[in-house]
C-alpha cells in the first residue's frame, strides 16, 4: 500500500531527520519536497563526509534508520530519500562502464588491425555476437587503410568478421 506524501508527513520527516543529525553532533540545512509517494530531503552541511560516510554507508544507514523510525510512528509512511549535496543524485545516474569482455574484444580488434597493416594478410575474428560485430565495425570505420567484411551466415546469431586492407 503506497501513501501519498503530504505536508504532515513532510514536516514529520524533517523533524526526525534534524533530531538524528543533532544527536550526531552535526548541523545541517534542509530543503524538502514531496513527489507522489516519496519524500526527498536535500541536505547542505559543512561536513558532508561525516553524514555520507565511506562509500555512502553512513548515509544509507541514516536513511534506513529514518525510514524505520517514521514507519514505527505511523504504520503507513511514504519512503524518505536523503540527498547530501548531490550524493544520492549522482548514484541515480547510470554510469556506463565497459565490461571486461568489451575491453578484451576491443584489444583483439586493435591487435588484428595492426597485424593486417603489418603483414597485409586478412585476419578473421570468429564467434562474435551482433553487438560484437557492431563494435568491430565502429572501431575500424575511421581507419582509411582497412575495411570490414561481415559474414553473418553462421547459426545461433554468431558471425565471422574479416578485417582486410582496402583494395
């Protein structure tokens, strides 16, 4: 059952958060807003590191504790998210990280390209998925000396790529 956050819930969340922060011996400015069934507390403080903690552990614990206190006071309470000077906002944004497979494939492609340029012989990369095939094409597309020939006739969505000198 979800509860729509209203001003009463907002004031209660602010009050409990200020009490927790004061018990920690810290001071903080607080801006809050409510959206549907969530209360957002944006915190500004002189010592954000003490509230955030190592890898956000203190902040996560504080958020969990605050939500537990509020749910104990009222059986139904909207979720409260705490943001200390943009710390939680940054976590919400997905950070694109290349996988080890992507790094390995890219190094294979670059090695194959060097080999083709050095020896002049075609190099074939096998058992590549469609995503891998696109990556090979994107790595080689800017090279003026090389071209990519894709053979997708293999089964199970895997194909072969031949890297060769342009004719």
